[in-house]
């Protein structure tokens, strides 16, 4: 939602504090092997927030989320529904790159939980998009990305839309139509003012659970 000036300034201060704290964070082992923290970025009153898994190689070097190939695809998908990166807030479950881009471990995700919660509270988005299975699991424990992607649901007064991770479509080009369909479902949610809606008819079939990538 759009913040009033005073609220926007308060949110900006919270986000800057979180960024400073993540840069100094030693709560888990990841800080020791990473080049720097990647707190997240975007306007404090963004109506839409994206939550990914963890920084990768390019993010670790630049200190910004989704700046590598998956980030370029994210920008393209945003453009396809009439949005720019500057319109949304983008962050990750964990704020330091796992070695070799391995999956983040449970204690690492837990170490960053409070940072993410404070970012969500400060930005106060109407719609939260989880990118991939790790971010989805944080808010929809027990769900399967192959079954729920592109299907919005209301949680705690916000609309959450689980979406395939852009990196998945880089590894499997035949999964790109599913990712594009997820973004069209997201557009419908945004057009409805953030209200949860039904998934589009004719959405391509999701891959069976056995074909899920770790990037999901």
C-alpha cells in the first residue's frame, strides 16, 4: 500500500536499519564465506514484494538481489505485466550467499527470519510473491510448488502468490510458459486490488513433484 510521507520515512529507516544489521550479521555460518550481505532493495511503500531463496554469485558481488541471469528474466517478466523493478521490493529468505549456491539450510533461514519479518512489516505490501519452494515453504508449510504455483491465497491480511523461481526456467526452457502463466495470474491479482482469485483456465500442467529442481 502507498505510505503517507511520515510513514514512508519511518519504513525507510527500518529498512536501512535491517540492511545495516544484515551487513554486520554473524548469526549463521554464511557470512564467513560471502563477499557481502544482500539485504534487498525497493521503495518502502511498494505494493508488491518478491521473496527469493538466497543471493547467488552476481548478487554476492554487487550486494543487490536478482542482478544475474535470473534477475534479468525477472525484469523481463515484470515488464510483461507492466511493472518495473523500481516499482517493487525484492529480497531473499537469507541475506548472504550459501557456498557454491547450495540450498540454504534450516538454521540459516531461521537466523534471517526476523530480518525478513521486519522488511515485510516495514514495506507493508498488499501482495507478496514467493519465488521458489524455499520461500513458499516459509509461508505455506507442507505445500508443493508443483501444485500451488500461480494460485493466490490470503494469509494474515495479505495476498501471497507462490511462483516458480525464474532460475527454473533458465534450466528448463519448457518450464518458461508456466512461469509466464504465474505472472499473468499475479497481474490478475494486482488488477483486482490484491484480492485472491482463481488461477487462469488453461494453465500449462506443472511438472510432477519428482521433477522439481532445487531452485524451486
